[in-house]
C-alpha cells in the first residue's frame, strides 16, 4: 500500500466518523443521503478531485488527499491544486455546479487537515482536528443564503463591531475590548489580553463575550478556568453582569452553564469549565469531580493529553475560547484539548511570561500593568503604611500597623 493509499484510508475513516456517506464515482448518487463524499470526481477541465462533497444533492466543497510525506506542503497544495479545482468547478449540469458554489476546501493527509472557507473575507487556511460534520456545513450554507447580517460568515461578522459605550467602563477595559475586536477583524486566531489583577479582567471578558454573541452572532463560547473556585467566581460574575444596553442580566439573555457532566444543552451559549472536564467530556468518561479535584495544581500534568473525536461535541462546537489565568501551564500538556476546537483563543492574565507571548503568537491586544493600575487609582500601590486587622479562632480582633517599602 502506497503512502497516499494509506492516507486515503485514514481520510475515509475520518469522513465516516464525521457523518459523511462515502461513494465511488461509479455509484454516484447525491440523493442517497443528506451528505455524500464522492471519490475521484471529475472537474469541468478533465481533472479529478480526490473527494467531492455534496449536501442536499448539491456540491459544496472538495478534498485533496496527500500522503503524510507531503503534509508540510498542504498550505501550498491549498493555494495551487485545490484553488485550481475550485476555479474549474465540478463536471455536472445545473447552476449548483458553477464554481462559485464550491465553498469548502480541504487539503488533508493521514495526520493533518487544512481547511478554508472561500466565502470568508480574505480567506485564511487553518488547521482543524477533524472534518466538519455535514449538518454544520449545511447550517453555514443556509445562514449565508439568508443574505442579512446573520447570514454572512462568522469571520465576516467579526470584521466590524458597533462602538462600545464609554459609560461604566474604565479606560483600560475599553482599550482591551477595542484591541480584541480589532484582532478579530484581522482574522487572528489567538489574542492575549493582559490586565492587572483588580482591573476588572473578567468583567471585560464578559463584555467582549456579550458583544460576540450579540453582534457577531457567535453560536457558543467556552470560558476556561483552572480551579473549581475560579469557576464558581466566574459563574457568579456572569449571573450578575448586566449588559450596557439591556435591562436583563446576562444569563437571562444567553444561557450560561458550568460543565458538570457530558450533557450540554444545544441552547447553551456560554460554558464555564476546567480543561480537565472538557478533556474527560471529549473522551466520554466525564464524571462529577469532587469539589476542587480538577484544579490544575492537583492534577498530574506530566502526561500529554490527546483528546478523542466526539461527534456530540465536534471541533466546531465552540466558536471562541477564553482562557482565564492563561500564564499557567494548561496549554502545555493540555494544549491538544484547546487545539481540538476550531475556535478563536483569547488568553486572560495579569502576569504573562515569554511562554505566554509565544503561545499567543505575540498578539498582545492590551497591556495594563499593576504600576499603571496604581497610577490610575484602580489598585492600591504596595508601598505605604496599612492597618491590618486579624481575628483569631476565639473571635478576638487585633490590629497592627505595618509599613511596606516595596
């Protein structure tokens, strides 16, 4: 078996896992199912695409298969060979066979899948964990045909956001949200938001999430925390948050849940979880953790976690992931869990390091240091004399004056 033949077997398996019905060209029947992937389909210019994708009897995309030996060249394959097939169009009669309807492009090997949505503004090729499920692609097609703002692609809708009202926001929060939305408008997959502790980092993140759900019509957001207590705190902040343009609280507008079991209602718009629960959910063995038992510091982090494909929670399940306290090591051995989802990633931290900058590709959308927060009166500086009040077990209260010099 040649390397390319092996790659095709692996691609077949992944397509079947993702819900596609496979056919050879000699048995071509696009009406056999909602979703059909046809091998060796001819183009109008006499070439053959390795797989042609059909949804509801109409072609919508193509897959070019390559051996793993050529996996590093997949971006070049996408720019040349796949683009040529897209321009040629598939052989067939009817308007739906016009090249302009070939929207979804893949270049794939046994281990790597590159994807591009041709309808995105300035389309960018990105790596994905698994082929998208046909019902998801059908939803994208249906939304686009509607023609209104809701009907464009997510990346189109993220190109512009309405101006953020300045009342009830600190300057650092406005700067952070504007910087993040500018990053989204450029199609950057990762962004780092650095804000001093006490400056309202979570409040800023919730505002950004609200705008993503309302203005960009994002379908679902994951808010990752690294301790049980931070999850409780985050849930309380989401519940208490009242948007600047509504009389309702956040959770009255968008359903927000903490992930406890592998049963997330499809109506959920925001999920709060530790990365350990997400990993267990994908692997199909999630259970109710004891309080605090899934905190990062209490979990053996020496083993590299590689998630398994889960059709209930496929890579397209979340549009955006916010990673709270992202300077910690959750994206090292746990990085595969983040990469499983085809989602924008936003890091939140007060204390980034070089590793953090590297992971987020140096895309720092906001920097607000502790020193600046003190200068603005947002935080109290370390230096000075303070009265410290303490209470012992018996309830006796004592005070002490202490001076800090640095």
